[in-house]
């Protein structure tokens, strides 16, 4: 048994160096070709990282998968590294700092607690677009970012000193996924084990749902919640059911003028339509070979939007071309090719592996698309904005003198999705050049911005002589970070704000991002369309979100002649030629190294102690109360009031917002009462190190509807025993004071959106013991479990409408710790205010034995502390 499926002595020789590797073709022969490549990579991982019976069961589970193309078996996945960004790493590192305090208080060594895997964190989520449409916008925004976030950034500097293996990439170095793509990913890496060099696949997990962008170059990685990442950082594997794998067969080739964004939006619509939710997705077929690594990265990046854990493209010549284009060392590129071919994971365009489900997409049928105005899966032809906006039936109080009723308020080329592929930025620059030549200008009320994923973009845009053209139409570079895509869009222009206040307009955002949920882009905007970078500029030039760009002129030139989109749209040949002419592989390491030297970052003072010295007066960083071994399990039998009753598509932005803190909110009042400036409160995401702020921020979203009582103010609920309407956190405190349990009820896709652990932490602080929903998004479900909150899935046909919960109704939940198991039935019943009882069928949305252990322990943090204290005998 011990030697079954053990690694062979197979060796790989590249450039005279010899490496051991797991020879999958040698072990499994033709059987391997029947498996999707993602499962081959999981197979390699379990063979290399497990032993004995655990290895045997894992391998046999993966091999048996191909019989039904699905499995209930669990495997342990052990990634090589962890990727984070500043607003997910800050709360994770605050948790670690709090856990170190708990260890010290228990008589243990606080310095003993630290990650056992390399952790890279990019400071990319805090850059706000305050300055725009001016040449020095990037420098000014960076300076403001460092001032606003200095305390939090000093903490991150402390963490990089105190925690071995934690590397923080300073502001200005780019978006985490672009850094991963351009700098960190090796595709194949080497490790030392028992005195021997091994060649192994580069694998990772990331605390951002768009981590699968790296799947575009054949690296297996996916997004997890910050809490799940903490378990991995401290040596526990990712325990998961062997995933279902959706195969997307691509045929043909995209027509001229159609871009990677159009393909990504089409795939998003197609996969959401078949109900993808947490499965792995893998692309296969001859059409894959027509896509560059840049095209693939755009499609892979949108994996969370189409509901998948991955969007995987296996390694082929395009991967090698990308590695060379970003200046990876030639020996490393040769190792990638040799390993991928010999290990059986090289892409074969004619292969037909077994998949759980398969869909077919002919690339030749893809057209120019946009998505919106409220969800990324709502696909439209680029000409259909007028018809879609007409459905809103908006009638202004009176027409505005110079703005249309649906003006473009924000036009942002933003996000890693569409700014990490040079072809998309070059296409946008060429459209700007042609518009500039005809004298076209963007209307003054529009907030324009260009936020590339990497400082290397400035170098190749400069070499292509496109910087001036982009600037001429208002698209100056505002910095290198997520900016508008994650809600850091800064204030709207004064004309838009005034016209909105007078109800004379219903403005719209146009962006090249990946999400357009109401309130995400800006708290005052609930309409947004996602599109390619050149289309963003085209709509900005038009100024009217209702324009039909397929037939109507964008503007009239100075001579009076109409200018249409087809007059400005670059040809494929123009883009290809300019990408080649502007390319210099040295840009990527050179620009990254220069940005990493940011003197303002390195001048920040940071403590050197093993424990972080908390400042009791801080409004940015506070020791969290849940970073304690005493936080117990919330399982058991109990009767609970519904704290909130919500509908479908409640996003993590609804649950824990990231955008600007409204000056007139009770969150602002709390901060001002502690000395902060009401006019400079920054964004919610900057406060994720302070649990008191995040508790008050829970569910603070003006578009969220709480069905307990109609017409309640933002982030308010009904305290049922008293009948009082009050802020949610105050109602929760009153329930806790009175010894009453609370649960939350929701509809489909609860927790869709970003992998935001504070969306679960806030609910734990509110005392929520269980969330009952029709369905959950994968990462948020994991985060709930990580905080000890039981996710319960209603049986088909049951939803918040059918439950018809009324004030006074309570829910009885019987979730015994001893009886909990993956996907077990849980007894739930509604006890009506009149005393009648109604049973409800519910299933624990728990997938693995480790998740059961987490719930019994009270969550990730108590489990880590319990293990650390046991190890030290404290």
C-alpha cells in the first residue's frame, strides 16, 4: 500500500541539469488523455504531496472520476504559494497579529506563528481616482494614497519584517494578477526535496476571485477567501471535493475587429446560462490555438463572473511566447516546455478529454459586445444600450441643458481583466489617435481614467507614441491599481452631482472592468456597462450612454462631417503591427523594479517587534475580538430571529462595501467622533483592519432591500421583539444582550462577487449563526464556514418568497456538532408568531470533513490557535 502510485525515478534533463518529476504518462498511460488537464495537475499534486492510504484514495478517486465525470471523493491540494492584495492581506495579517497576542497571553511564543508558504501581497486596492485628465494624475494620486493609508502601510511593513516569507509589493507596482502574470508566475518551478531537485507545476491560491487570470498561461490557481488562505498559510492543505470540470470547446477564429473582451463576455453569458457555480472550467479544441496568451488571460480572468473556480488554458507555444515577451530567462522557458511535454500536460488541440459537461463556441460567431447594466452576465450587442436603458422608463424632472438623460458619468479603462493584454491598450490608443486627428473631445462632465495593471504599460504606450493621443481625449494614466473596477473611482464631477440631485439625469458608468453590480463602481451609480477599452473611449466621446454606435455618429468633426465608430476602429493589422513595434521584453522587469523602489514606501517607519503595538486611538487598526482561542462553535439546536431577509444576487459588495464611505452615514459619524475628517474618510476597504468600523459597515449599501419591512433606511433592520427600526449593528447588539440568536435568510447566489472575508467576519460580529439561502457563491460559502457560520441550502422550490416570513416568526435550527457531515440534511422549521410550525428541508452547504472540523472549532482562527497552543504545550 505504501508504494502504490508513488513517484517513479523519472528524470528530466534541461540545459545539463537533472530534475526528478512525477511521470504521469509513465504511471497512467492512455488513461491520462481521458482526464482534463486540470485534473492531471491535481493528480500530480496529490502523488507528490501525500503518502500511503491518503495518496491511494486520492489517486483512485481522480481516476474513477472519468467514469461519471463527477465525484464525491475529497483530495488535499497543496499549492506552492499564496497571492494576496492589500485589502485582503491587511485583515489576514491583522488576524495573525491578534493571534500572536493570544499566544503570548497563553504563555506561548508569539513569534512561532507565521506562514509556512511564500506569501506575495500587492498594494493595489487602495488607489483612488481623485486626479484625472492631467499628465501628473498618477503621481498626485499615488501621493494622496500614501498619505491616506500611511498607518495601514506601516502595519504591512511591520508584517513583512515580522513574518518570514511575506513579501509586500509597494503601491505603484501594479495589480496583483498582472504582477503574477508578468513577474511571479514560473509555470514550472523547481523545489528541493530530500537533497534532490524536482521540477513541479507552479500552483497557487489567491485571496481574490480573479486569481484564475493566471490560468491563461497554464498555471493552476484559483481564488479563495482570506480565511481559507490562512489555513493554507499555516500548513493545512486545501481540502476539496474532486471538482466537476466544464469543457468549453473552441473552434474557428475571431473575426477582425472582435477583441478578447467580446469573447470573455460571451463565455460569461453562456456559462452562467447553464448554471455554472464553483466548477472548474477548461478550454479545449482547435480554436484555443488561435488565441494569444493575452486573449486567454482576459477570458480566464472572468472566471468568477461566469461562476467558475478556474478558467484554464493548458501550456502551449503561446505560453512560451508570453514568457519570452515578459523577459523570463531562456533556461526557464525551456524547462516549461520540456516538463509540460514529458509530464503529459502540454496542450493538444485535437484532444477530447472527458468533461462533466461541454459547451461549444465558434469563435467566428463572436461579435462586438458589452454587458450590463447591472450584471456581467447580461450580454448585449454594443448597439443595444438605448433599448436596455429604455426599460428603466426614466423621465427627468426637466431636461438638462447640455447633458442627455443617460449621460456617461464615468469612462474608465480599468482592471486587470482588460489592461494586462497589450493588444487591448494599443487598440484603445489607436482609437484615441484617430479621434484626436479629427478634433474630437470628451464632454467635460465625464470622469475619464486609464489605470493599467502594470507600469510596463506606460513604457510600451510611450514607445508606440500613444500617450499623447490618449491624453488628448482625457485618458491620462491615473496610476497602476484596481481603481474604478473595485469602486475607487473618486467623486463624480460637479455637473453630474448637481444634475443627479435635481433628478434631471440618470447617469451611467462605462468601464473595461469585470463587474458592474449596482453601487460597486460608485455608491451613487447603479448602472454600468462592461466593454473593451476602445469601446470605453468611443462611448466617452459620444457622452450619451444611449447611442447606437453601429449607426449613429459618435460626434461631428470641426468641419461638420459625422464621425462614426467604423471611422475610428483600428484594424487587426494596425494593432498587431504596433504591438510588435512597441514591445521590449526588458520593460517588464525594469518598470517593476523601478516602481518597487518607491522611496515614500520605504521611508515609512515600521516596528520591528514580534507583536504589533496596537494604538487604542487608531481608526485604521484594532485587535479583532475573534482572534482568540475562546471563540467557540455556533453549531447546536437553537431558535433564532431573522436579522435580515434578502433576495437574489446579494453580492459581497452589498454585505461589506469597498467604495467611498458616505459623508452622511453613521459609519462616517463614528469615525468623526474619533477624530477623523469627514471630508477625507477614504474608502471602506481602507478600514478592514478596524473591526468596529467594519461591523458598522456590514450591509451598508443603498441598493440592498431588506424584506423584513419595506421602506427602511440604508443598513437598517427591524428588531422584532421591540418593533423598532434601527441600524443593523445596533439591532444585533440588542439581540446579543437579550440572549437571542439570529440567522440570515437570502435567495439565489448569495455572496456573489469579490472574495471578501469581511463579508463573513461582519456577519460573525453581528452574531449570525447560520445563513439560509437558495444557493451560495463558492468563495463566500467558504468564508462563512471559516468564521464558524453554518451555510444552509434550501431544497428546490423553497425561497424567501415561499417562506413568507413575517415579523414575529422564528426559525428553529437543529445543527448538532456530532451529526454534522458534508452535505447532510439539517432540520429547520419556522415557528410562526401564532404558534404554528412549518418544517423546511435544508442541506448543510458543507463540502469536506475539514469544513466540518472548522465549524466544530468555531472557525479558522480558533482552530489555528488550538493547534499552535497544543504544539507548544501551552
